[in-house]
C-alpha cells in the first residue's frame, strides 16, 4: 500500500527501532530526498514442531522513515504483521508471576509465567547481523511496548554491537486451539546508532508442563540504513 503517512496521522501500535540486510524489494512511498518513506514487503513464514505447535506469520511489512531527530543516528520504522499459533496439546495453565527477577519477563524472547504463551516482536541490532549465531548467543535487555499493544511506544538507545528484543504483544494459551496476535504500524525507533541498524521479527510459543517446549519462528532481516 503506497499511502503517505504524516506524523499526526500514524495509527496503531508503536514500538522503537531498527533494521538491516537481506535483499528485499523496496518501494518509495514519497518522492523527495531525505524525507522519503520506504516500504519493505517481508515474506510469510511457517514452522511446525513435534510438540504439536505450528507458527505462521503473514502480512508482514515495514515502513521506514528518517528520524525526526535528524541527527544521523536515529531511525524509525512502522511494522505490521500477523502471528498465528495452532496449538494441539497444552496443559491447562494458570497465569502467575513472570519467570524473571521482580516478576518481570525473562530475558530474550522468553516469557513463561505459569501458562503457555504466544509472543511476538522484533530483534533489533546496531552494526550487528541478526543471524542465527547472534540470536543463539543469548541477548539480554528485552523490552516491551509501554501502554500495551495499541498506542504503546518504546525507545531504544543502541550502541555498536548492541542487540535487544522488543516484544510487541503476547497472548496466553490456556487450552488447545488457534491463537493470533495482529499488529498494525507498530513504531520502532532507534537512537544512538551511527552505523547501520538491522531487525527481524520473532514469534515464540512456549508450552508449559512436563514436556516443556519452545518453538520460535524468525522473520527475514531488514535494514533501515
């Protein structure tokens, strides 16, 4: 969709952000040098696990704009997509304290809190290729949208080599079924990154119980310069 979005008319979820790499088609949504919005379509994905979980992501895309700070180290991107989890087996959990310190979510994309859960968001890095080795290295410093999934906002200060998980939204899974998280124009803004920045989506489903499992679907990395 090639519509210009002005600052006052941007709607939906806001996050903070991102991006780099991967050869993807990009279309300019507005003409004009430094003020052009860039539309980045991203491919659908699916992953099934032996634990009876199938994760699907579709409709993902990003709209990249220069930061209003105009300092050369800021980037803004609005991301949209739909994450779906088909769960055939899960114990009936009860929502309880988070597994992190002081009842906070765990680091990285881990957030089990007494019930199985679907969560989705973005991995954001500065001058780092967000490949499998970077993810498996165990990146800490996860943050989530303030104000919930609608109208929330989070700002990231990233230096060279920094990587963080930004959770957009989550949904508890209390019984088998199909669960989804849809987000539209979630704003991701990064400050402090003078080099290139990169991001990629993640969706994770954690199943509690004696046969604990964690299934993660990663998206394609993309760049905002």
